[in-house]
C-alpha cells in the first residue's frame, strides 16, 4: 500500500502544472517600443510615452528593452546643434535614465529622424550633423550589453542576451548600410552558436502602413534581403518607421513591424491607427516569440486576431501570424 501511494504521488507531481520543465520555463522578456519622437526639433514627447515608461519600469520589468529607432525629432537641416543636444537630453531624461535606474539593459537601432544614412550625389551624409549628435550621445552612454562587435557602434552593433544573438543594423534610409559586415556578423560563431538570431533595423523590408508603402520608405531590395536573412538563419527582422504594429511572415522569415506612438493606419485598413508597445517573450530553445501588444493610450491589450490576415504592401505580401515561429 505504501509503495502504491508513493507511485501515485510521483505521477501527480509529474503532471502538476507547477512542475518545471523546459517548455514551462519563462522566456526572455523584451519590451519593444519604436517611433515615439515628436515634430521636428521637439524636446518633449507625446503623453503616452510617460505612461508606457511607467509600465515598463513598474509592471513589465523586462530583461531587455529594444527600439527600432526614431526616438528624437531630427532630419531637418535647419536644426541647430543646441537643439540637437536638447533633443537627446530630453530622450535621456524621459527614456534611458529611467531604464538605467531600473537596471534594464537596452539597445536602440538608428532611425531616419535620429541620424539618417541618406547621402547626396557626392556620397556624403546629408544629415551628418544629426549622425554626429547621435554618436556623441551614445558614446557617452554606452548601454550595458554583452557586445559581440561594437566597431560600428552606435550605428550598428551586435550583442548576445539571454542566449539570443541580436544584430542592430543601420536601416535609417532606403539603403541598408554595411551589408558585408552584416553577413559577417550573422555568420560568426557568436551568431551560429546562439539559439536564435534577431535583426533590428528601422525601415522595413515590406510596406505595412498608409503613406509609407512606397519606394524610399522601405528598404531597397527587400525580397533579396529576405533571402539573405533566411539563408543566414535569421528568425525575425524587427522594423519601425511605418508606425503600425503588424506581426507578419513572408517565406521563412518573420517580419515584425513594431508600431509606435502616434501610429498610422495599416495599409488598406482605415481606422486602424493606434499607439502601441509590445512585450515579447522570446523562447529561444523553442524558436518561438510570443507577443503581447498594448494600446499605449488606453493600456488595453490588442487581440492580434483583429488585425488584417494579410497586407499587400510595397515589395510583397505579408501574412499575419499570432506568434513568431
């Protein structure tokens, strides 16, 4: 009788929801927030940003904070260096200082309003002053990351966090910068030995929002880049710029449009604009990213099933997915 009781207890323990196994273990918690800058030269942010940052620090408490860019309001030649410094000081006060105080590591891709890589006919950066201001800010406040390659920091860099290889690329104009370096990074031992590879850049591979689904607002050769990322084992490409949240897939590549504050309508679907912040649970061992996305104004969770099943944007059709596999 005693032996039967012991066996029964072992079976119950094995089947109990509280028992721990590989699939029950929590994944890497990552907050994704992009495109929250104001009008050109603005040194203040939309009210929703303060609300989001309170949730990040007090409720979400992520292992990592990621952004696909456009965190300040540059890309206007008439701006002065004093204004650029003031914009970055505001960003520091309202965003990164709060992350540092909460000991939350962070990685930011460069957006076109942060430091565009657009060039003139002579190959010079049109917004060189913006890029210089961005470099000054980030060189003085390097994020606490386990860098793999920071030789191009802050415009592009790679790091490993929670067993995931993250590659932040300079997609701040329609021409993706440093493609050879990107291929080298994704082929490196750090990348190939990681359980998952995630690339973060500003412009998307394919159009997803009204007013942005056109040449110049999407990376050139998006379909070719998709093939490259697939070949090099990239799980997900995260983008900003279109300010519309949409978890999609094309071919074997997940393409996650991160949304933003002051969002745009999804392409062909008027009335869908909303401001968003996303909490990602990255289960690298299962090659799975689960998403919980919230309206930044109302704080209500967004049901992915209410999004359009597909978008026929510039560069190709993207299918909606409920989670990134």
